[in-house]
C-alpha cells in the first residue's frame, strides 16, 4: 500500500464579536426654520407637493422630507432623519462593531452632530428609531476562509422569508444580500476588510441583519423583553439600552452562518494532495491538481489553463471528486509527516532485491581489493626511494 502524506494543521477557534452598526433615527418638526441649512440635493414635485432634501457629512447623513398643500402652501408634514455608523462615529473608523455597553457614548456623539447642524432638535436618544443594524462578526483569521464562506452562503436560502426573497443576490466585493423591505429584516454577509480597506479587518466575516422601520424595531424590542403588548412610544435610547435587542434582530441568521462555517476549512497544498490520494487519484494527478489550482487562482478561470475542452472537463471533474474548490487552496508553508506501514514486496521483488544486493556486495569487494593493491604498491615505491630495500 502506498504511503500517505498527511498535513499537520492546527485548527483555530472562530471568535465572535457582537454589537451594533448602522442607526437611523427621525423626528417630526413643523415649527423650526432650517432654511439656513445648505442642502446638497433638493428634489421637488410641485404637482404632489413633496420635497426631499439630502445633506451628506463625513460622519452622518441627513434627509428631510416635506409635504405641503399644493393650493394653499400649508405644510402638512415635515420629518428629518439621520443615518450614521455608530462605530465610525465613536471610534473614527468603521472597522469594528459597537459593543452594547458603549451605546450611550455613541448617542452622545450623534447628538452633538445633530445639534451642530439643527439647533433645537430633540435629543437623539429621544428620537424614533427607523432602522437598527445588529452585527455578529466572525474572526476567521484569513481572507481565504472569508471568501470560501461567502461562496457557500451564496447558495443558502433564508428560511421564513417570502418565496421571492429567500434567494440571495451578490453585491460588490462578494457581499451576499438577502433582500428585505420596510417593516421587515434585511440580512447580508460580507468581508469587512474588502468593505473598509483597513488591514485590522483582515479575516473578519461581517454577519449583519437590520430591522427596517419602526414596526420591525418595536417587534424585536418586544421579543427581547418578552412583552405581549406595545408599551407606548419607543425611543432610540430605550431600544439600544435593551441588552437582548441585538440578539432579537439577528434572529436565526448567525446560526445559519455557523452551519456554513462548519463546512469551510483551511485548504492547503498538503490537504489537497492528501485528499486527491485518498479518493484514488495517482500521485502524478494529485500533484497536477496542485499546479492547476495555482494557475486558476492567478488567472481566474479554467479556460486560462490552456487545456482542451475535454481537459477542462476532466479537471473540473477531478476537483469535484476531491471536493475542493481550487480558489480555496492556500499556497503556504507545508509541514508533512509519514503515516502507515511500508508496502510489502512480492517474492519476485524480494529475489530481485537480494540479487541486486549480492551484486552490489561483490562490486564493493572488488573495489576494496583494488584499493588495497594500490596502497601496497605505493608503500613499496616509497620504501625503495628511501633506500631501505631494493626493487625486486
């Protein structure tokens, strides 16, 4: 039986980081005059009597919607909403999630920004929550594992959603999105490093689920507190102060991701070679799979391997037989050890080996005799030259 090579691989535990990210709050105001605000975008519909203004700031985005009577010009409704990333607002960059214990500090920062642009507006903590995103990061330690997990999540349907919203769609940088609408949840998973560009986010899989609309936030708030009925007006401070809200918003989504992560493993060159041998491929074919995996990673597709269509088909078939995606193979340092007993030889092979050993022994003896004669003749010549004895 052939010797098998096995990779010594240390398994790493997946670390979890839990908290909040995006927050959207709103307030209604008919008496304040904020005409001095320089809105970056203004959209008006004279026929319907609507107006939408947008102001984008580095730390926050403001949107004001107003509806007036087209005939009298009376303001019927005017509401202003803000949207911000709580970690970015508090820490200066959005590379980590906001721990639940730090929500008051983040709300104080948000309130300072709102008051600077809209003096006299209500406190952020007293505003109505319109959207809260809860996150549950997975620290996988390598972007290769994040990419492998996202590829598998792209085939997962969201249970409990409507039929046309169960299947995900892929966004930029490999983001996997499960669509939602107002009054429901939206879920997505993505690489935090590709989204932020910061090296400290390398190997971080961001698992994010957002409660969209006041109705959805209130429902999750009631689930977190096990309330049977609504308890009056819900504020942002009340919602974020509920320790179980993030878990209620995330729902079953983290469990779905964890089930996928169990199927994802760090695939190295040694593991690919070992798996190929174990499924019955020859060592030469196993080694060629390693080389083709490297080519596919660098050039992006099977077509760039310069194989014929039949060769590409056979290559895909062999990778599928091994159960490895060539994009998941990590070409890093390899540590191998031998396991199993040596292969036993047949009687004919034993006889041939014995005969070869006899021939090698005879050749060694002849060589040793020749070396001894050479030494003896050299000694005699040296003694003759010294005059001790004469030549015979």
